[in-house]
C-alpha cells in the first residue's frame, strides 16, 4: 500500500476530528446570559391560516388566504436567564386565491406571553413560549365590501433555538402556531355593520408560523451561570 496515501488519509481523519471537536467546543462553550434586562425581539417568516374561520358555509380560511409572510415584534423583561415575560404583536399579509395585487388579506395580533430557556448559559439555547391575546383578520377585496373578523387568540405557542452571537444578541429559527376563536365581525358596504357571531358559529382557527427570530438585550446584567452551577452542587 502506498505510504503517502496512508499518511494523507490519517492526516485527513485527524483534521476532520479536530474540526468537529472545535465546532463542538464552540457550541458547548459557556456564555453569559441576560438577567433583569429588557429584551426586544423581531421575527420574520412564513405564515398561513388553515381550517375554518367560522362555522358559516364557505368560511374556510383557504377560500380567502393562502400562504404569506409575517413580521413579529416582542418586548419583554428577562427576569433571570431562564424566564422572560412580556408582550408581543404581529402583522401578516396573505395571497388572495384568484385575486390581484390590490386584494389585501391581512391579520394583526397582540397579547402577553412567557418564555422559558432550556440552556441559557450555552451558545445554543432551545426555548419555548406561551401566550394569549387578540387577533384580527381583514379581507379587503379590490371592488367589494371589506370584512373584518375579531377574536380571542386563545393559545399561542412558539418553539425556537437561540444562537448567542454575543452577550446581548441572539439569533435563530422558530416555529409555532396559535388557535384563534373569532367572535365578532364588521362588514363595510354602504355603511359599517357590526355582528356578534354567536356561539353556534364559533370554531378554532389555527395560524402557523415559521421563520427567524432575533433578540436584543438591553441593560440589566449578564449572568455567567456560576450561581446556578453552585446551586446544582
């Protein structure tokens, strides 16, 4: 067997192992986590409603809106490295089936939330968030009366993974969904009309999200994790 070939193969294996080990050390490296800090979050990604908007005939979400984009904003207080409480808001716009660029189908939501971080002192930190609030869904055809649905965003769930770029900045993917129950409707034709839908028309409408979330921590302090390690032992 060619000794140069064997030597080259061994060198390649050593370099690959060193590279993998270095990457693993970078990911597992302990980092300082925010505590008692204000936190601003911005999310951008794909969004889509599904299911029924109400139990009226023809009120399927797919009849009015296909896939679209959404931008989210969050303001919170990082109580400690693991927990955050705060408020959120978002705006999404969807493609209208068979419509034109002038046919606007949009949604707005806002509410309160809590998030828990699994590994706040690691560079890669999974997290989960729970929230509830209000959602509006607006159908604005180019040449027809507009329709607005308002309701309770009963449950909003987000799962994500933060990659800690620095002590005050994190970036990573997130996915989630929420279930909204629309309870009132406003139509505008010759004049606006307001209608309570009634319990017999209530249903849960799922909205899905997938995208990228960035976090920016302001003020407070940065916890190295030594206190948590001391408590563990």
